[in-house]
C-alpha cells in the first residue's frame, strides 16, 4: 500500500514539474513575435512600367464618302497595297458627269466666240494700219499740192501763168484736202469699230472665265465621286460592298466609312499607362512588347509619344470632355514604336508593353514587402511615470502623426525600426539610397507581422517554415 502511494506521489510531482517548466517557457516567450528575415544585398535592378493596349500603325487614314451615292466599283480588296493618289473606289456619278459635259460644251462655244472676236480685233488692227497709211499718204500728197498751189498763186499774181493753170492747181489742192478728210473719217470709223469689237472680246473672255470656274466646280463634284488614297499603305478595313449607298458628313457612322488605309512602314503599340506611373515614362525609353496572338515572342521598341490628356478608364473619353468631375482612375496614352515588327502583324492585336523607366547597376536592394510606414509617435520610447499634459501641443501632435517609411532591422533578439530613403522600384525589390548597409538583416515577413510589428519588439527568426497565406 505504501509502495502504491509512493508511485502516485512521484507521478504527481513529475507532472507538476513538467507543467511548471512549460508555464515558465510560455511566460518567458510572452511578447516574442515569429518573423522571417532577409538581408540587404547589391544587384542590378530595373524599374518597369507595364501597360496594355493594341497594335496600331503610326499613320492610317479612314477614307469616307464626300458625296452621297451608290458604290459602283471597288478597285481594291482588303489586304491590298495601294499607292498615293490611287483611285480605290468609285461612286455613281451620272448627274455630275452630265453637268461636266454640259459645261465643257458651253466652254467650247464661249472659247469659239472669244476666238472670233479676237480675230476680228486683229483684222481691225490691220485695217487701222492701212487707214493710217492712207492718211499719211494723203498728207504727203496734200503737202505737195499745197506747195504747187502756192507757187502757182505767186506766178498768177505776176501774170506769168494763165488762169486755167492756176485753177487746175487750186482744184488739185482742194481735192487732196477732201481726200485727207475722208481718210481721217475712215480711220475714226475703223477705230470705233475696233473699240466695239474689243468690248465684245472682253465680254467673251469674261464668259469663258465664268464657264471655266463653273466647270472646275462641277469637275470637283465629279472628282468627289472617286475615293482616292492619300498615302501609300495597305487596306486594313473594307466594310462596304458594291451596290451599297454611302453618305457624307456623319461621324462614327458605318455608312460614311468606305475603307481604312494604314501605312505599315511604322508599327506602334498604343498602350494606356496608369496616372501613377506616367511621370516616370520619358521619350526614347526602351520597351519590351508582347502580343497575345504571338506567344513566346518579345519585340523591342522605344517610346515615341506620350499623351498629355488624361483618359477616364471607365468611358475612354478625355477627362476634359467629361461633364462629371470624378475621382475615378485615369490613364495616359503612350505610343511605343516597334523596331522590327513581323510581317504577319495586324492592326488591332492586343499587346502588353513593359517600358524600362530606369536602371541601376549594383544597387543596394531589399524586398518590397519589407518596406513599411510608421507614425513618429509610435517610434518614440514610452516614458513611465509621466502624465499627459492637460492641453497637448497641436504642433507636437501633428509631428507625432507624421509618417515615415523604413524597415525593421534585426538587432540581437529585437526588431528595431530604421528610416530609409528609397530609389527606383523593380519587380520584387526596391533600391535603398540611405539608412541601410549591405548585409543588414531585416524583417521580410509575414505581411501581417510587418503591418502590426512595433518598434523594439522581441522576435524569433524562423526562416524554415513557409509564411502562412494571408488575404
């Protein structure tokens, strides 16, 4: 019986000792937080901005209808290459052709009248020259007759010639005087006729000019019945068929678009970059483009255009065009030119561009998840026995609420918060400019621990067990 009590007493004492040891261990570990750690180390790092969009040619033209009409012929098919100023489609133009032909006939008639009037003016110029010559000849003969008459008059006064001879000289002089007046009258008549003919010529020339202007207008209307390519390129969209009717002047209407011609010499990826990343994107930066339709292929490119207008993500409209002032997310258009696009690439293919905005060689880095923020007031050591002031200082309170970024550095068995200054951000790591040195051990997990960990907390490092998945 005594042996039985001894065994029972031994078991009770042993259990009490075990419970005491376990309780002591639990008490000693109270307040200890299990963490995962890593070290600050140097590596090459690149900051990348990722954005999605679609493949587009740099230059493309939507050819619309300039007049209303029925398509009577399509000179090209989708995928065909076209040249600048090539006719790619024709519209019905019966009325326009009739107007042009009528004006051409009117122009020929007016030009014939003008030519006849011009020929008449030239003939009258010749007649005027002949009349002027007659006047000059009559003046010369009149001068000769005047001299003969003067001599005869002198001789008649001296009784040296007979009356008959004197009368003959006088009659000859009077006849030549009348002939001169007749020639001058004829010249004046021809001159008046010429002026009248010149007026008719001016009227004919004005009529020719008027008909030519009307013909140009009708010819322009007729020309608009032909769709002409303004660039060299490829037909990438042909939504119409022969026999359909197209109408002009209606934006975004299927009935106003005949075809789209794209210049495939420069292919771009037009992507939308988030507003938080656009400040890091610069012209000339290199980019890697992947196309969903061409898996396992990466194409090189460079940024050639950065949009200045924010685009609402929900509507795709410019923020300045939206009537509703919203705080929703916005994007900016960025155009990346592909260096060597494949021949089988097509406009409209979905793509993703990764723009390298900055690179660093052998930069001091830490994992992104190790970086956290704390208020300055939470980092100050607690002072025991000091009562709070009845009227706290507002400036001091604002200073305590100021947030600083940093990491928790492992010092012995404690995690001490240290403020750091960061640089560029890579895919999983971030550059540290100041606050750490290479080899420093820092707390990297778990996310819940880093979010709630306090300064100068006792920690236990356990890098063997994986961090528990957290939402």
